C-alpha cells in the first residue's frame, strides 16, 4: 500500500526523538509538510535539522516547542 500525503500538513507531537521522530520522517517521505512539537526545544531543533536534509521542493518543516 502506497501512502501519498502530498499537499497535506501533519502535526506530530513528541517529534524530537524516538517514535515521534520516525513518524515525522515517514510522513515527510510520503510528501507531507510537517509541524513538529515537543517539550525539549533544543532536541526538537536538532531533529528538525536532521529532517531538513531530506526535504523536497514544496515541503516545509516547522518546529514548535510546546507541552501539549
């Protein structure tokens, strides 16, 4: 099954490491733009930097430190 999320925006909490980070990567690879949220702002910005390297034209990744 192929998942296409082109033109969609995914908001992912706990996205700075572990399962949340891998979900963000998977959604991004499926074409979605990503809004990453996590409590630890420093780790979150590093995680964003890791994903930015894999971006394609038209995708956006935002990182917002937040305690949901």
